[in-house]
C-alpha cells in the first residue's frame, strides 16, 4: 500500500481524515490570523492569506492587510475547502477557456474577474478591518463538527 492507494483501499478512514483536516483548517480560520511581514511572495503578490496566517510584504500599507483579512472572512464564510474548490473551479475553467480560445494563459486577467478578489479589493478601500464572524460560518462549523463527531461515533463508537 502506498500513500496514493490509501484513500482507495481505506475509504472510510480516508473520508474521516478528510473531514478532520477540513474541520481543523476551518477552526484555525476562526482564530485571529498571525500577520507575518515578508520581503517577497510568489508571482509578484503583495499579500497571501492562508489558514492562521497572513503574509504581507514589508512595504505594503494597512489596506493590503484589509484585502487579505477579507480572504480570511471568505474562508470563515465558505470554509477553507469551499474557497479552495471555488478557486480551483474559477482558475481551472478560466485557463481551459483561454486555451480553447487560443489566447495566452493570463492568470492576472482571471484574478481581476474573480468575485472573491473583487470583494477583497472593495473592502481594501474601506479603511476598516472587514474581519468578523458571519452567522453562516458559525452554523457551518458547528454542522461540520457534528458531522465529524457522527463519523467518529459510526466508525469507532
Ligand atoms: Zn486577494
């Protein structure tokens, strides 16, 4: 058995691990993120939001922090997995459409059309922290916690 065949040979355990990781990431996103100032980021980005951390370039103003805090809010609202799936769909579909149209692949054109980025750019201009706890995030995380508890009970209870 290899790590690649594990999910296929142990579907129940793999599903439980998947639900547990999703629950952990969503729980981490509910905590205030640690802001880390860095000297460079990939692809010329000025900030990056990951569960638990915001990476911001040294010289960036507070508005960039608000942009990235909006992404944390989106991860709270839709879960980190939901945001990841949406980004995969948005950029995956966009790259296929660019390829089929014979255009050069243009990440930044897709970035400008991304509704999550449009919301973050709007909040960036507001000058106040967009971070809060939407009701949907609390209900979603509670439901996910219940799902995790039911899976553990079903498998080991
Ligand atoms: Zn962004």
